[in-house]
């Protein structure tokens, strides 16, 4: 259950719209289902009142939308950012992707969002309605007359279970209290994989990646994947490929994508959230983050604006590529 | 010649010294405190081992004159480590059956009341197998 | 022995200023290394895009080696320092995916190190040959 | 501070002073020397041959003993120090040798040269500090002109020993100064006294030793200090007309613990 | 589609011995784009080049692949050939089938197979080549010479003589360098000051030359033809333009016990000083570490006695920005420290000295007014031992000394020995040598004269130990010819210390992005064919900063460097390397990743308006590469996630095509 309510958000947004601080609002709108919340631009108070949604499924990270939306507004655009979203916001600012002056950020607290696939795992398909009820979630399905009551904590998204920060690193205005950076266990799963034998790791990833349908949802949701033109869409890049085929781009899409965002990825977890095949893509990004922390010192992308990303930086004392394997070699 | 090559390689292996690095400056012999006691001097050890001319060294008293003071090792500009070469040749000599340079029977005649244990221990380690 | 029959395909990216010259020197001194090694000249090791490496693997390369100037000696001052970070990250990732780590390597070979170039290539070719054909990257997505 | 202590054969016999004053002085300086149990003679000289293993095992046992207690290993005899430090260096740098040794000592587990080896002088300089010693001096040796004699084993081979500049060392001079005396610097202080050659060719050793003493005397020395029983023996045997004493004795004297032991 | 011609070279039997050239040219015929393929004995010969030119005309070739030796050898040759045939020179690719194929493989089958694959890769690349046109940049027609020793002086004079302006930056208060400290010069024995000081005066009087003495270079920006240099003029607390160099201040200064660095500390100078009588510029300098006025405001004598009113205690370091087209490095050398060689007792006796100290001791303007005396007691030495190769020719991993031969020591030691015997025939002179190296005009004759006419005792061997005892230096050495250990009671021992590059060279090399070897000598662009140029364009090398050198060699190299500078400055425009990065602004995100990794600062950003598909316009930040600054390393291309940044001549698509061709 979120500490902040839809009504509070609508009233804050309406106030900023009405007093002319902003000319539009980037917020969550109703999709086809209750759990299918869609990023939406609201231009009037009326639109807000009718269409604005806020519930346990508002996971979408709006930072990325600013790249295209901010420039289009005449005035400022209001964006509602959860703590993890603000890191992406800063990272995009570091990369000069939008004009800070065109954006009004309201930081909102977040108690963690639900993962609909976990809900479905408990309740099955055919969900008609979902509503929050204290620490529980009530789910109405086609097949049950009575709503199924599940504990919200049981369906918390992985990225929220391992939340790295409740701190807003960027905002103009904050609703609720300032949070803290959290000691999370987010690298445990990566470490578990690292401890496996190469054969086991290979089998793990083969199993996971074999499900990929190349829908590009991960790329489209990723705040670091905001290239004007993606190499995989560019006929001149030499690696263009848009549809699944038995070729290079297809199989190594995920490696290259992870490499391209390495050092820039804030670990917001959008890639895994949007994957229709439930591939744990965040484990690729987190591997790069973990390596970077271990090789070159702790680095959190987006912590501040203007930081130099580790892969466009160096020291003369860096470790050699051959040395990356020697660490923890004993656990094989 | 064949035998010499074998001995040469063996001595180089035991000593771990690279005799080919020697540039014939003679600083080892210039620095050697036992020079006057020796028939073959440190630079000759290096040179003769390099040439495989080892028999004369094996039979020379010079083997037992080196003090292992390592001055030649420290002062050699080429890192040749002549003392290690001398030691390797000496070991090659005394490792042969019955080739110990001294025996316990020799000792009473040469010790006095002050002779430190260290002297005997060192001499035995150097001269015997 | 089957392993001995097998001829690996090795792509070597060499920076123009040091390692390519080192390879030339190996040639000048007639220092042999397996013909399995094919060299691609790049201005600097930092020109090597991870995409090139993956492309080589995809097209059937069994090993990829990147050679550049020694750290501190880059013709472009700092290019190889970036190479070092990029390849450290990439190699670690490939290892994480279960790809044999021995198939990738970075070596610093100066223009004067013809012997090192030949020795490196001999050693790398031997290592790669012992692994056999590179299947894993191709198989990564296809569950057999 | 507690350290493991390797006395060596001569210190329990002909060089009792070196040992006794080492204990006494350490006590004053707040260092407890814990003698290694069942220590065995180091062999007197380090065999440089790559294929010699057995002759180095006693050193390794001592090193391992100290390592197990997580203590530095301190020696006071130059020869023991040289042998043990060179052996330890071989364990660190020569993996083939280390493998052999560890197989040899299977029951004792593996050792890779982790123990830190200090000469008593290094302990005074690096663990205690000459400034601390200076404060604890009760009988200042002011006005005495003392020459330090290093010999060969303390300093060489420098790549391994790493104690001081092998050609112009200062560690003993600094000690002498901290005790209030004047240090006599002379070039032959790092030349060999003749070592074990005195067994076979006493004359040769005598020649070396005389040259050393002469060089010290010309430069004004009234006394020579040393860390090695064999050096002391050779220097005295050649007919030295100035006293040759162990540096620990001098230290004990300055620290005011020499009388105690005599009493 | 290109029309590619393939030309396989036999290189006599160098290639044809291991590679079936016929099979290679035949196999490559069927590659895409190839319309002509042949082979010939020597492609680089005139006949071979003509063959290429003819084929271009006959077959309307648009691209050329030459399968031959390394591109590092003949790429330039074949590019010229292409240009002569009317093609863009960058439409040529070389397949290296000699150094990287025929010379390293023994089996013809293997060699041929590999040569074909290398050829295919080159064809695949050339199919994607585009004509490249080098950019042009203007040339600032002024030169900077860093270092004012004989190398810098000669270079500056020669450049100025050609009519270009030159600035000399010298970190000491005067120009002159090491040569000003020398007494006589080998092998002619003319006095160093007599031949150097007139040149120093020439420099001072030359209208084209400015001297920044007591100054150093702190920053270098830009590139060949367009360097932007910051020079720091250290405060000397004396107004240079007013000071007449009369020396009244020096005489009256109460602080007189400052070790005189010009005499290597063998005598003293005052806190305000002029290094030597013929200093240029001849102005005083206050040593801020010694001057009481500067340290605690008490004194001011020099200011009172200065009739010209040149003293200025408030002077501050001054930073000057200047533009240059070319930079000459002439930072010179120093003898190495003798601290680690105390077996020779340098730190234990005043009478063990280095050769440079000996030079000052015998110099009429030196601390002993040219009288050869022992520094300890001023007595005349009767036995002198010279030790050669102290710190030279040491093992590479030795902890002391240098691996190289310092080159000048054999000759100056022969000179010292000879002059000593000449002036003081009662002196016994020993020279301990490992080898006597005298490869120079009249050099060996000179050394032999020292032995035969002057009776210098040359001993083949080394000194092992020097023991100061009483007023003697007991020298223990070996005589390898006599197979004896020698014991000599000497009065003076002179060490021929190895020389090393000046410590300022390493940071300077970083500023210039010029490469150095492991000994900190500057690397030349080519050891034989371009010995006075650094691989970094526009940076030239003069004197001992490139390697040990004697005076005649230094002067010839200085002149050679000057001629290279003149050749550069004579041009109005420079054509650059066209293989530079360029950003496709349509794809550029403006994220700055490329600029972060660019070692040359060649990338800037600008806001640009773009028409969007929906007919609106959008302003975006995009990267722009300055082709004159870009050196073409390609670091940016990999940093760029969108692939907007690419490198001409080594494009992503080209390298990928090579990969594909090799892996097919």
C-alpha cells in the first residue's frame, strides 16, 4: 500500500497546472486492465480527474519520457518521480538529454510496486479488478466470485524487494519525507551466478535468453536506451536487425545492450519489469554494476549530475582484463 | 666437450645464474676479499663456466676460498651473481661420493677455545655434503 | 588426438603503432606462429568495439585477441587505458554468461616485442585449440 | 609487543652475551622475545643452489612457527638472519622451491613466506624506533667513538635483505648515535672479515680483519660493535687492540641493564 | 559497387617462396567487386607501379588492393601510385602477406590459404572505402625551443637564420647548459667557453630570438602548426629589462654561503647571483630560499646598492601564453646520482668526484681557478684513478644504473687523463675501463695519444671498492689482462657517472603527448629515417633528450631539427590525416561520452535544429569533431552508444566487413 494517495497527487498536479507552474503533467493513466497502467500526458485538471491513476502497479519510470516530451511543451512539464526514477533523471541530465529548466519534478515516496506476474502466479489469469486494501491486495478474477486476498509483500517486484534507495536525488518539490540510501542485497543473485561453474552459468542464461522474442520492450522502457537511433535499427551500423533471426544481432542483442548502458545504468529495473517473457535482464546490468564497483570503486550512476561514467574514464593503475577472472576463482 | 656441456648446463641450472649476461668488467674480482687466496678468480669462474671449461674449476682449491660474502653479487652491474656460480661448481664437486672437503676428524686440530659454533656449522655446510 | 587436428580461427586486433609493428617485427625475424591467427589493423586498441569481437565470435571465430601498446605508451596517450576498462568489463560479462574465458585476451605488445608477439600468438592459439570449436555464443539463445 | 625469537646455535654457547643482552634490552624497550620452541640450527650459511631443500627446512620451521603465532620473526645473529631471510625470500619468489618444501613438510601444512623477518636492529629501527631508545638511555655513551661493523651477512644480497643501503649503511650508526656516542663511519664496515675461511686459512681471514680494524682506527674508532659471533671471533683473533663487542651489549649498557646481568 | 583491382606482389621470393601468388590472384578474382586481379614480381618497383596505373585506366578501377608487405612499409607508396592514376589515394588497401604471412609460415598450402583470406578481408574493406580528402590547417610561423643548452641554442640560431621567430625557454637563470660548465672539448681540446659564449651572445642579439630564462613550459594545447603554450616565468625578483648585470648586488649580498650549483656545490655563491660571467641574459636572480629579505623581510641590501633600481621583492611568477607552429625539445641530460654507488665512497669522501665536478675543478673559472686540487684539503693530487662506466651498461633489472652506454664518458675521460698528464706530469693517472669506445672522427687517435704520448695507464678492469683511509683513497680494482687484483693508494678518484635525461622531460612529454622510451629519452619518429622528429607531429628533438650525445653530434642534430622546423614553418597550410572521427549528427545523442574519452579535446558540441518527421523542428545538442585536432585513435567511436561517431578509413562497417571476410 502506497503512503501517498491518488487524490493527493491529483490535487498537487492540479495546483501546479492551475497556478501556471507547469503546462502539462506526465503521470500514470488507466490502461486496459487495473494492473496495466500507462504513462500519459495530462494537459488539464479535468483530464487529471478523469484519467489519473495511482496504485501498486505504477512502476513506470518517467525519466525517459522527458527526452521527447520536455522539448515539446511550451512551458514546464510536471513529472512525478519515485526515488529510483530520480537516478535515471540525473543520469539523463548528465548526458544532456533534456533541459532541466523545462521540467518541474515532484518527488513522491514509494513503498515498492507489485509485480503482476507474481500476482498471476497466485491468482491465475483472467484478472478483472485489483484494489489495494491496507497491506493486502484484493484480486477479482473471472473464475472466482469472491476477491482473492493476497499479501502485498508477497507480490512485491524483485527490484523493490532489493530496493537500493528511498532517497530522491533530484526534485523541485518533495511529497512526504526525505528517504535514505538502503543497504540492499541486490548483488546476491549475481554473486550466486558468479559462484556457479561456467557450464551452469551457460545453462542458466541459455534457458533465460531462449525465451526472448525480441519485442524490444526492454530497450524501449530503458531510460539509458534513449539513443536517437539504436544501432540495431540502423542499416548503416552493420548490426541492424529488428526481428528475430538466426544471426549475430539477435543472439547478442542483450550483451550489447547491457554493454551500451554499462556505467550509465542506474539499476532502475525497468527492463525486467516490462519483459513479457520474464527474463531477469537486470541480472546482466547488475553484473556490470557489480564489476565496476569492484574493479574501479563504488559508482552509482545518476547519484549526481555531471559524474564521469566509469567506462569513459580510467586510472593508470586499473586492473588488466586478464585479471577479472582471477577474483573468486576458487569457488568453481 | 659433451660432458662439459652437461656440466655447464647443470651448473647453470643449480646456480640459477645467467653467465651470458657477463660483460667482462671484472668488478667481481675487483671486489673479492678472497681474491689473493684463489687460483681462479670470480670472473674466471663465470667465464669458464660459460665456456664449459669446468674440470679445472672442479679440481681447484679456489672452490673453498669463496667467503659467500655476496659482494660480487651486489656489485655486479649485470646481475650475473658470480658467488652462486662458484657455489654451484663447489656443490658439483662435493656432492660426489667421498668428496667432502673436510671431515669431523680435521676439526680438533683447528679449533681453539673461542671458536664459535657458527664457524664450524658454516664450514661444514660449505665444505661437505 | 582430435584436438590436434582441429584448427581454430583466431582474430587478432592490433593497434597500428605498437602491436601491428610488433607483428611485423615477428615477421622480420621469421618468428613462426600459427596461420590460424588473422590480424586486423586498427589505429589503436581503443578502436576495437565489443561489437567487433562478438561479431567475430558469431561468424565462427574461436578466439579473439586484442593487442595494443603497453599502458603508458599509447601513441594516443590514453587509448589503451580505455581498452583496458572496456575489455575488463566485457570479458567479465562473457565469463558470466558461461562463455569460455580463455577465448578472449588482451595483450600489450610493443613495436619492439616481435618475440612476444609470436609467443603470445602461439600460446593463445594453443589455448584456443584446446578448447575446441566455439559453440557457446551461437548456442546461447538456442536451447538444444 | 611480542615477537618470535630465533637465537641460533652460537648464542646459546660462545655468544651468550649477544643473546642475554638482547633479552635484557628488549625487556626495557617493551618487547617480549618469545623463543621459538625446539628451534634448530639454521646451518650458518645459506646455500644458494636452487636444488637445495633439506638445508633450508629448519629455517622454514622457525618461520612457520612465528607465522602460526602471527608474530614477526626476530633474529639477532647476522648469519641466522641472513639464512632465514634468504630462505623466506625463496619461499616467496620461487614457487618450485616452495612446492618442494611444502611437500617435504606435508605434516606442517603449507607455507608461502608470509612471516615477516626482522633483524634485531631492524626491530629497533622499525618496530621500536631509535627516538624511543634515545629516551630510555640512562647511561649515555657520550664522547665514545664507536665504529659499527656490518660485515657481509647483514646487508647482502641487498635484493633480499633490504635492510639498508648496502654500500653506505646507517642503521648501526643511527643506533650508536641514539645511545649518545659518536658513530665512526669507515668504508670497510661492509667488507667481509673472512668468515669461515678462518678454519682453513686463518691467515687469509686475519688479513681481511686487520684491514677492517685499521680502517676503523684510522677514522678514530675506540671500539667496534658487531652483530655476528664469527665477525667478533675473526676481528679479535687478528689481534685487535680495540674492544670488539656485540651491539646488544652496548645497548644494554646504555639502557642500564648491563650491571644487573653481571650481578 | 566498386571496381576493385587486386595486385599480388611476389616480393621476389620473400612472398612467392611461401605463398602461391598465382593462386592468390586467381582466388581473389571471384570476390565481390573485383574486376581485375594479377600478380607481379615487385609491385613497389616502377614497373609494378606502372602496372597498377595502367590497370586503373584500362579497367576503370575505383579501388585497389595490394597484397604485399606491411602497410607500414609501402602503403604510402601505393597511395601515391593511386593518386598518380587519378584515384583518391585512400581507395587503396594493403593485405600484409609478407610480414604477417609468408615470413611467419613455412608451409605453402597454409601460407597461400591465409594470404587469400587476408586478401579477401582487404577487398571487403576497400569495397566500403570512400574517397577521403585531408583537411587543412594554417601554420603559426614561430617556433618554441625548450631548453637553452648548446642543442637549443644551435636550433634557435638556425631557425632564426631562416627568418622565423624563435622563443627559447630555459629553466635556469642563464642559457648555456652543460657545455658552459665544461673546460675543454674533445678531441680538439678547444675551450668550451670560447666556442659557446659567442653563440650565446648571438642568441641574445638576434632580433628573431627571445629568451625566457628562469622559465618553464606548464601547458601545451593544440597541434602541429597551432600549438598554444603557457610559459611560466618564475619570479627572479629582479627586473630583467632594467638590470645591467653590473654585479654590485652580488658583491654586497650578505648571504654568501649558498652552494653554487654552477660549480656543483664545490664553492658558494650569494643569495642574489649571476651564475657565471658570460651568462645570457646577464641579469641577477634572487634565490628565494636563501634571501633574507624574501624569507623574513630583513635585509634589502641589494635593492639599496642597485643603481638601476632593478630589484623588485614583490615580483610574482608570470604566465605567458604564446602560439607556435613547431616545438623543439632540447631538455638535455644530467649525470645520475652517485648515491647508490657508495662502493666508490662518493658520499664518504670529498675526494671522490664525478667527471663533471672534475671538469669544474680544471676550469679556469671554476672553484679552484683551474688548479687541480683535492676538494678535501686543497692539496695537489699525485695519483688519480678514473673509473669508467659508473652506472652505465647495467643490467636492465638492476636496481642502480642505466642499461645503456652513456657514450661520452670514454672520450671525456681520455681528455681528463690527457690534460692532467699534460699539465701535471708528476701525476700518475689510471683509467679503469671495460671497453674503450671511440667511434668518432679522430676519437681513437685521441685516446691512443693519451696512452702513448701522455702515459696514461689504461687498465682493463673495474674498481670494486674505494676505501678512504687517512688522506688516501685505497682503490681495490681488477686488472683482467694481468689477472691481478690491484691496490692503489690514490689521492683523487673520478667517477664517469652515467648520464640520464633531465627530470623535466617526462612531464613535458606528457604535455606534448610525445612518446618516451623506458629510460625517459624521447622516442624518434623513426630511428634511422626520422631521427630528429617525435612521432607527435610538430614536435622535434634536439640533443641529449633523445639519447646520449657529444657536442658535435648534438650540434648536427640541432641543425637537423632546425631544418625540419623550417620546412614546417615555410608552409602556409598543413594537410592533415584524413582518417579522423566524424559524428553523424542525425544519430548523435549529445551525451558527451565521446568528448570524455578524447585525448585531444577535438570534440565540441553545438545546438542544432532538426526537422522532425511530424514537420516540427527540434533543437538538439550534437558533437562536432575538429578534424585538425583529431588524431584518429577511435576511442570516441566505441564510447558512442548510438554509433553516431565513426572513424574515416577505419569505419565500423569496414572493420566489420574485414571480420566477416576473415571468419567466413
